C-alpha cells in the first residue's frame, strides 16, 4: 500500500503563465506483487485519487492501472 502526493506548479514560458497547467494530487495505491522465481517478480497496482486540485480547466484523470515486471540482481 502506498500513499502518493504530487504537486506541479503552473507552467511559465517567456514570462507568460499558462492557466490550465499545474495540480496537486493525493492518491492511495494498493498493489499486488508476485514472486515468479529466479530473482524475477511481477506487480499490478491501481492509483485511486483521494484529492485533486487542478488549475483552471486542466484535465484530471481518474484511477490509473499499472503493471510491472522486475528483476533483482
């Protein structure tokens, strides 16, 4: 289980602020991890937003799913 907090400020280019950029997000991310032997593992998780604050009309995504594969060495 992971708690994730991210914050991005409003973009600025050549002194001009872009209104539809920047956000603060807080999410909970439950995950499953499988040991598949010989130093390999696979994982699956979902990021479930608990709090979102976006600037102006910036697009905010809903839950996102992640699949992973890793090797330890």
